[in-house]
């Protein structure tokens, strides 16, 4: 949530290392502002790379979550160095190996938001937009959602979020929750080969999700974290190696249940989320999209978004 | 008491809990700190509900804070629903001939007490007479509630020396059920007068459940805070007591009755402390007739002050835990065990737990 108008916060030329050590760095993700502190130089350099297009600032009045990334405690620190993630004295995870501070931080911010962001319906979905109209890409893990999300950003879509589709039930709009896109295993090289513009951080091997590397959000997406988008299209993507492009329309009731049951807090919000998700299912065309080629899938999505606009104008 | 003696909680959290109109004096930076403290103390839902009731106050809250209030209101609504579901299921499971009293959170919810809106109960606390305990337990077991611990020592500990059975849970249910047969641990120096409790309870209209007499509700909350917790992070228990006092203590007679009942339950000293901190921190009314001028011994007061200020109140976690806080938390744990168990029993218990931990370590 944006706290001060952007004009009050000129982008600072800041060394994340020094700032992280002292009072911390405030990162504006759109749906929340996180203040993070850390004494770890390697972590700071990785934050500097992956958040290069973000407005990082110091000494803001307000953060939604205050977190820390620290070295592990005690003697173990010298034998098998670890790191730990903390929010207000709570450490939700077991310590990670010291080299995996960045993925730990990324998961930590997801954890904070999933636990405490219950003013929103948190869909498990990537969200991308063109001209304020959003595609919700909802899918179960392993379906290639993050890969397609990353590819769409690299072809000019504005990225709002990869992990969370943040639906605001009070407006029906999607809030950005812009974070580096976590690419897993083979999709790391796929995206590296997909575009020379892809800025990808170091590969972290052997995490609980296998090998993970992060794609930095582009400048246009990072500049727009204060702007919401309207849901226009719902896609359930499915990558099929060598498969042909296939588009299967989903009736609203099916779109509803697939969105709802893939949400982090649907049950918790009860009637609030029922109405918000039902509105999306009733107003947006929905399709299951099987694809074998990223570019083919993106062309198809371009057309669907144009069609959806045509239908909305006609209606 | 100097405001700084209460640490950061004294700046805005306590004033806010004492009078929600304090919102009008808070800046965005004040909220930054207060949200963290309130969430740590699990009081954000209560604060959010109190603000939401008054549009003028809600309008004074900075936009960046609104989402946090909404989030905790939504979360508390979910918990409330969980408690209602649990109570309905328990109602079907418990034999009709047993009188069942609701305690604490579940009782406040069933009585629809305004002060408790936004509370986030973790469990459902039920009280039955000791003579009905076995019957109630087997009825719950037949309906699918199982004790979370099957360890023989733990089972024996709860049955012989505690005031409740080990926590029970039914599969697919979100909340634990604690089945009590009295309100204070049976080995502790505070002994609730079970007969008095039983005489005072009232049936809830349109429900199979009862609640304790208002004064006994206060005393149970007091005993729970000071005897049945390590006091660390238990500010919300004090907020419950404040709410009950403001609701139920309307006349000198009410206060006199509270005093008399506290004496019968051997909890007068604890009640004094509860009223003292409620009064100091939350501005709870505390008239002279309530025994205000009869404080416990200075040494006890000094120790209690250490515990309450450093362990009970939430603090910001930046920069690690100060030594005094770690000390106070340690003392709180020690006191908890000391109060519940006579020294010989305590030594035996600690020995058993220590050995169990050792053998766990060597096998893992």
C-alpha cells in the first residue's frame, strides 16, 4: 500500500549493503511495504540486483512488515553457517544454509503476506496487465505458470505479481504485489534463452523447491506498483512439452471453483471471498490453455485480451 | 508509573486499549510501531473492532493502516465462526444431562459481549463438575475428540495434578477443546471453591451451555493470567479482565461481591494485582471498596512488577531481546511451575521432563 505520493520519495542512489545494515531498506511491493534489515553483504548484493528497478528507500515512516535476515545463532555458525528470517520476533522457518538467504527472504515475505494480508483475497495466481486490464493466470504448482508469467513480462506485459493474485474485495481490482519471479529447475534456462533482456539472479541449488533463480521485474512494472488493474481474463495454463496450442473455454462455475480452491485464504474470508471470486468468474472469460511454445501462448493471450475488450465494449 | 517504565507499549498501545479515542492523537509513525505491538499481543482484532464502531475514529486512521484493521477483522470473524461451529458440534456430542459451563473466549462469544469482539480464541474451554468428568470425556471420545498427547506421564500429570484434561481435538476441527473440572490447578495454592462456582452459574438462554457468575468470570480470568500462564505476552488476558470489570462492576455491591468471592476462591492477592495493572495501564475503574488500600507485601509487588512490565507487555523485536526481558520471562516460567506444584512434585516433574528430553536428543 502506497504510503506517500511517489514525488515525496525520490529514488535514492543507495547502497543496499550499508542501508540494510543500519536501519534497513523499505521495499514497496505495491500491496505492502516491507522494511528489511540484514548484516549479510552477499544478500545485500543480490537484493541490489533483483530489486534494481524498485524504489528502495530509507527511513520511511511506515512499513507493513518489519523483517530481518540474520546469520544463524551459536556455534553452528562456524561449523555449518546458516541464516534465519524473522518478523517481530517470530521465526516461521527453520534456518536455511547461509548461501540461501535470498530465497529464504522471498519465501519469508510471501509467508508474512499470506498470513497477514487477509484484507485481500489471495489467489494463487500470476497477474499481468496491458493498459490496466489484467490476465489472471491461476494454476497449481508445476504447471508452468511462473515461466509463462516471466515470458509475458519479457514481451511487454506489465507484471503485477507471480505468486499472489491480490484481489481487493472492496474494489474488485487487482493490486500489484511485485516480486522477483521465482523460476524453478528447467525454466531458468528456458527464460534465459527466451530473451536477452532477462536479468536473472544466482541459481540456488537444492532448495525445498529444487533449483531456484529469480527474474528481476522490469522498470515499467516496478514504476507501476501504485496502480491497480481490472480483471479481464482468467487463464489456467498448462505446459505440455512439444504440445500444440489448445484452448478450452471454462464455464464460469468451473472458473469459480478453480480460482477459489487455488486461493490461500478463500475459506478464511468466507462470504467476502465468495462474492469477490464470483464477480471475477461472472465477468471475465476463462480458458484452459495448453501450450508447448511460449511465444505461441503469448500471441494467443494477446488475441484473447483483445476479444475480451471487444465483448466488454459490446456489452 | 512513568510512561517509559512500560516500554514502547506505554506510548500508544495501552492508551489505545484504555480509551479508543486515543486514535485521534496518533500519527502514521505511531501506527507503525503500534501495529507491531498489537499484533504481537494478539490484540489487533480487538482494537480494529473498537475503531470500526466509530466512523469518526476510522476516518482518523491513516489509509495505510486500514488494510491491517480489515485483515484482523476478517481473521477474527473466521475464528468466531470456528468457535461457533465447535460449540454446535460439542453440543451434539455432550450428554444432555451434564451441565456444561463455557469459560473465557467461548463464554464471551456465547454471551455476545461487546468488549470481546475481535478476540481470536485458540481453543474452546469447557467446565464440568468433577463427578461428570469421565462421562463428558467418554462422550467426546465417542464423537471423535482425541487427546493430543498419548504419553502416559503427561496423561497422568493432567489427571492428577491439573485442573483440565490434556487438550483434545477432533479430526477436521480447527480448535482444541480443553475440558476443565475446576478453574485453578488442583495442586496450586489458589483453590477455587467449586461449590460456590456451581451455585453461581447461569444458563444461557436458548443454549445448552451455562456461564459462571459475573464475579467468578472475573476471578477465573485473573487466576488464568497469574496461575495458569507464564505471563509472557499475556496482555490480552488483562484486556479481558478490564472488559469484564467495566461491564459487570456497576455498584459498590458488585465490587463487594467480587471481593468476597475472591476470598472464598483464595485469589484475593491475585485479584489485587490484576486490578492494579488494569487500573495503571488501561484506566480500569478501581474504587476503594474493592480493597485497593490492602496491597500484597512489597517484595511480591516488586517481583510482580518485573514480570508484568518486562514479560507481559509486548516489545519491539529490533536489536534482539534485552537481558532484563529474558530474565523476566525465565522468572515467569519458574513462578508458573512453582505455583502449580509443591516443591517435591516440581522436582519430580522437572526430572522426568529433563530425562525425557535427554533421551530424545540422544536418540535423534
